[in-house]
């Protein structure tokens, strides 16, 4: 079985208010890329990775007239993708939804949020409020997800069941800062909130593992080594918190292990002031320890670092056109 996570930048811009696909010469949200070019590139990438289920990070919007599931299923139908069904969790106000495209012949999937809605809960439901003392001042802060994680109950055609949690954690970027001091303040506050969200996730994961359930966490954690100057301020990264909950990802281990190696990259962003690009490890597929016996194999579909992606010109170009993130896949015997 192949699972994937893929952050598709500005995917919502490719649909109108009635979820009809926009595929013409108008500009997409990506720099110097038309909607037709991005649509075709996304379809090429999804066809190439050929996953049984794909977490779409920054999926099309759900709102007054729009529906994420409808938009994704229409996209799948237009390009005859076998991942013809979609499911999502809690909608949010950011126009960046979390949703799963999946092949119904391989999997049955349902949104199954766990936890009550009380802030005093050890790990409340992800659309609720989490109370934690973030700055050790004996006062509990209230934390909410701007993009609540999607918690799914999944069963394979072979009868195996597991919990699939899709996440898009808080960005640490100081958006809206008007000065250096304000940027520092926002960056520290955002990192503190992101770490709280990771603690919340970790507690949920530990609870599932304690209940003898297999867990897979995947998505854009917006954290990786070397991303900003405040990463050592709190002692641990959000990735390390989640690994400490009993999860494993070889790319994360390479980056954060006792002898860190050169960190892999799942995203590539232009540097507007200095030129060139920033490479970052942001996207992960983490599995519980028990699933490590199921012959897992990870792959980052990077257009420059993956030899096959680099050699296949059409796929290489599609990966660069479709998004500033690249898919991560997990092949595992389930």
C-alpha cells in the first residue's frame, strides 16, 4: 500500500465558487504559472505517485458555496484518478483545508474525531481548546488549531485497521510584522503555539498507541532544522516532540538524530532578496513503532534530489510547476 502527503500551494485558486475547475490562461496563485499549467502539473504528479491515499494539505476550500470533497472528487474525475473518493475533517477559516483523496477499492475511510470538547481534557478533540502553560508562568494558555488535524479511522481491503492523522501545524513565519522587534515577538509566539499543538498531537497519539491502535501521522509540520534563529530557544522542536510520542520517520531521524546528517528536503522556496532557493524539510509521514515491522519504505519526490524525478523531464517540470512542496510517499505492507 502506498500513502502520500502533498502540500499543493494555492490549490483553492484553481476552483471557482461552485467548485468548477479553472483551467485557462489566467494566473494561478503561483508565480508566473497559469491555472492550466498548474492543473496539468498537479494531475501529472498525482498520476505518477499513484498512491492508494493522498493527504492533500492546503486542499480546496469549504465555505458558503464551496465544498472540499466535491472539488477534489471533480478533479479526480476529470483526470481519471483512481483516488476517486475524498474525505475531510473539520473545515477551517484559512481556505487551506486538510483532506484525503483515496481509492475506495483499497481503503474504507471515515472521519472519526476522538476526545471531548473540554479544555481541561488531557487531549481534547482537535476542534476544541487545549490548555497548557506555554511560558512557565503558572498560568495556562488556551491554544486552538487554525487548521484542526483530520483524524480518520481507516481499514484496508485486507482487513487491517489503523488511525490516520493528517496535520498542518502553525507556521512560524512572522506574517504581518512591521518591524524587526515585532517580527521577533511574532516568531517566538508562533513557535510557542506550534510546540503546544505538537504536545496536543503527541498526547492523542500516545493515547491511541496505549489502546493498542496503529497510528500514522502525516502532513506539513512546518518544522525542520535550520528554518529560523529561534529553533533552540525552547529546547525541542515540534518534530522531536512527535517522535517522542512513539513515532518514526527516517527523514526526521536523519535531521534530529543523535548524529544529525544532512537534512533531506521536501520543499523549495525562492529567496526574494538574495536569489537562489531555500530548501526545507517540512513534510513527514510518521508511523508507530509496531508498523516498522511492515516493511516501510519512504520516498521524497524531489525534482533535483530523487534520481528518477530528475531524469524524467515531464515529471521534473511538473513537480516544480505544481507546488513549492514535493510529495512524500510511504510504501508499507498493510
